[in-house]
C-alpha cells in the first residue's frame, strides 16, 4: 500500500504528474491517494523528498 | 456560475491566456487551487531578458537580479562562458516568481478576468455529448459548478484537465526532471553569472544550477532525470553538493518540483478544452525553462479561443489552430531540444569533459546554444553524428 509522509512531502506535485492512474492529487500542502492506486511505484521513485513509500503494512494512510 | 472561458491554474500560462481573452471582451474566470498565487515557487526563476520583454513590459519589482551571462562547468571543472544576450533562453533576468506570478494575474484581473483562489477543479462538467461544459470546483470547501463554453488547462506538472478530457499527459520517469532548490546566502555567489554544473555524480541526467538573486543570494538547485532517480535523491544530492562545494552557504528557503521534459505531446486540444504551459508539457527539455513558452502558449490559446467562440466552433477541430500555432513556433525548438536531452542524458562524465575540452580553443562568448552545438558537431562529428540534423 502507498503511503505519504506529509512531514517530509514538499507538496510539489511531481508524483501526480507521473501517476498513470490519476490516483494522486495535490491538495493545498498534502497529497491525497485514491483507491485507483495500482502500487506501480513510479511516484515513490521520483519523489524529490522521498516522502512516498510502498509497503505491505496495512496501517492507516496518513 | 457561468462564464465564457474557465482557466484552471494561475501561473504564467493561465494568466496570459486569461488576460488576452479578457482584453478581447470574453467573460473569463481563472481558478487557482492555492491560497496564494505564485507560492511556493517551483522554479529556478531564470528567464531571457529579450524573451520576457517581447511578451510584456516587466515591472521592476518582478526582477530580483540581472545577470551578464552564464558559465558552464564540465565534471572535471573545465569552464565555458556564454554572454547574456547569447546564452539561449534562460538567463538575463532572475525573477521573483512570487511577485511575477501575482503581477501577471493582476494584469488579467485588470483586463476583466475574475480570479478565484483556494478554488480547485475536481472534474469537468459534461455536456450531453460528453464534451466539457465547464468545471466542477471546490471553493473554500464548497462545491461550485462553473459552466463555461471552453476550459483552458493551465494546471501545471500535476495537470488533470487534459486527462479528464481524454488526453494522456502522464509523464514517464525518463520524461520528468525532479528537482530540489535552496535559496542560499553565500559569500561565494557570483552576482553577475548564472552557473551550470554537469556531472553524473552531482546530478544524474540533469545539472546543478546557481542563479543569483542579488546581494549574494542565489537559487542553488539541481535536477535529476526521473528514470535515474532514487526516492529522495534530489534533496539528498543537493545537501551533499552544498556540504562539499559551498561550505559557507546558509539556506533560507527550500523548494522541490518536477519539470516536464517529455517534448511535445500528441495533442493539446480536445472538444472545448485546450492545454497550455507545463500542463501541455511545453517546458524546454534541455534547459528545463518553461516560463516563456508558457506565456507564449497562453497568448496563442487566448487568441484562438476568442476566434473559436465568435465562430461558435469549439470542437477539437475548431481549436486546432492553437495546436498548429504552438507546434510551428515554440514546438519546433521543444522537439529539437527533446532529442538533445535524450542524447546528453546518456553521456558519461568523460564524454561531457571531452566535449567541453573540444571547445576550449574556440571563442564561445558570443554564441547561443544553437551556435555552440554547431561548433560542437563540427569538432566532434563522430560522437555527435546523431545530432547532425538537429542543428540547421
């Protein structure tokens, strides 16, 4: 599952631009993740701050 | 709420389009999802003096500094100087984007456009035939439908307007530069020159820049090609660069961002929809500069919108003149520079060093990017064989 560390995120929207599924949205100063996410990992790779992470954990999204 | 045209995004592309359409008497609404237009900046803020002056009369408050030229540094430290009037598109002025973007939005407002901040487009409204009928927006927490004859997407790297209209604008990792930038105070800043540092260690598939903003302040940043990026690499590499090369630098601001370097995308118009600026991927793939192309596209889109509305043909075919106009003007250079980016992002440090060495005996001080490439190809015909058709 994809999570975003909003304390690390620089809210630049680069992840939104590479998302092939339109699953991300930059809202004010945070990133929202929608259920369309297919966990392809493009956004985690290109995030300039390293704020996005794919994991197996089922913790609540922050 | 109803209008002729709704513009999504109040950056340079959106504001120029809004202003031009309002001046032609159209009822224009421009949305900005942020609370503050222009902030946070996602830009190194360099722009050509002549380029900007050809589009608008710059307010002195928009300009942080004027520079005399640019210096390019190869991985081994070999340096080349380009003078200001010749160093291509991206130096001359270093802007204060927070003020510049607001200034352009203000011009649009003065021309009659209505601007709504903290208003985010959620989706397109649909006509019975499926084409765009405006946008559904969220304004200060409340849903607001804005009906319009035409939607202009000026919504940047994270654009949604095109995708809602069936244009796939998603960027492949190899077609985005991901960047980090510090505003630094550093006695080592040369207030008169923009500097570019190349090297696969310091900025894989990109470069480090230092753009002076006056009084020893500078935008010091770097871009990494997405396909060669690791999570968090831009910020990590920038910190490392600062530690190793700028021990005196004091960081007073930090920003990050993504720059489209995909070259021209397949189409930028759909029925009742046009895309401008970064959302149309019109930023320059080799320099990463996007301000002037965005402004030019905004003007072209505004002109075409006015004609299409008075003709009553807002179909993709009716909006095609915009597509044709930008492709035969800014599009040509964007396409050429995409090829160059594809080539240069593959070069090893040794390749970059030897290319820079080959020019050491030449006087490059009066050359622009194109002239420099011509000389480069002449001096390195084998190595640069695949670029021979790009420089005419």
